[in-house]
C-alpha cells in the first residue's frame, strides 16, 4: 500500500493558521510525524487559507521538502496553480489531480511528462462524481488511454474512483469497490488505484473504524494507494494487514513493524 499522508491540508485549522502566519514549525512537525508513521508521500493542500494559492502551495512544498525526502503530492484543482507550483518543487511530485475530461487529461498528462511527475486522475467529468459503476469504469478507461497516448507509464498513473461520505451516499462505498474490481482487469500493465480514504467517514462518528473497515475492503478490490490519515495507528495497521492478507506483503510474525522498518 502506497500511503500518502493527508494531514497537511488547510482544511485543518492548525495548518490554515500556519500558512496564514508563515509559521513553519507545525508543518515540519506534521511532515516528519507522518513519514515516521509510515507515509510514503505527503499530500499538500492549502485549503481555504487566505493569500495567493501558488505562493502558499510552494511554501508548503519548501517546508515539507526541507523536512523529508518523500514525494510531495500537490493537491489543487486549478491547472494554473499546479503548473506554476510544480516548477518550484525540488522533490519528486505527484500531481493531484485532473478530472477525466479529455482536453484536461491531455494538458495534465503532458505537464506530468514534462516534469517527470506522477499523476492522479479522478473519475469525475463535467457532470461531477458519477453515482454508478459503469461511468466510473468508462472514465477510468479514458484516463488510461489518454495517459498511454501521452507517453505516461501506467506505474506513474493513479486512477481515483472517488469515494463519498457513507452517511450521505450509502450506496457509494460498494459501487466504488465494484468499479475497482472492474478497473483492475481493464489494462495490463495496470495503473495504480487510489482513494481519498477519509472522505468515506466525513461527518460520521467512529471515523477510524469506518476508514479501517473500508481500506481493508478496498485493498481486496484492488486499491494499492490511499491519501489517508497516516497518524491513525489503527488505520495504518489495518492497511498493512490487508496487504498481508492479499499477499502484497509476505506474512511474518512481526509483519507490522517489518513493513514499517522497510520504509
Ligand atoms: N481524492 C484525491 N485527493 C483528495 C481527496 C480525494 N484530496 C483531499 C481529500 N480528498 C483527501 N484528504 C482529506 C483530508 C482531510 C479530511 C478528508 C480528506 C477530513 N478532514 C476533517 C473533516 O472534514 O472532518 C477536518 C476536521 C478538522 O478540521 O479537524 O476528514 O478523494 N485524489
């Protein structure tokens, strides 16, 4: 499981405050703690912070990049922000994200190729997040085709079938699982499959339990990456366990710490 730590996001008040006051310490702390907990990369999202989005994102990338060596996942929906910020990044970059709209995909695939970056593409089109399985699968096929046409290797592509909160969209978790199962059979070599896992439990009680339960199910359906709460120990253990049970990691008596030592 490729774990992208979700915590450096301006949607959290401590991060928003740090961005607005230019205080590096909370960002450094979140970067190093997530990597120590097993994060393979760090998501960076300025959220609703005041100020210039490019400047804020570049600042997050500088501070996080100075603190750790892991890839940085630049999380913005705006192409102009992404294309400016990526120029200033010294660390390896994961572009998060593009929608599955052909013209947009072409621009993002060429941006990724130009900067040797990886790319996350969402199964979202002009009409938003689809509620059914088939549209997700069709959009996934469009994404993989466009990536191949643009010369982006499948190992550098992450398809995100987009999960929504179970309390407002109770049929979505099972539909996303079915989309994952179908998408993993779509192409050989297969791309990577990712989710913003915490979306599933937004606004819910028992978030850790919902996240851990769902990650286990999603790994069995083919998920191999997640933007998730790496600081939640129970969740990290569940994700590692799912990998062991799906034979993505070999079983040994001490598999959790063995996995974390190998980071
Ligand atoms: N796919 C991709 N990228 C994404 C998402 C996705 N990036 C953003 C998001 N979704 C994933 N990251 C988060 C980060 C935090 C939360 C959910 C998803 C979260 N935040 C608390 C909340 O909203 O309740 C904040 C609470 C607080 O303020 O303390 O749950 O799907 N590619």
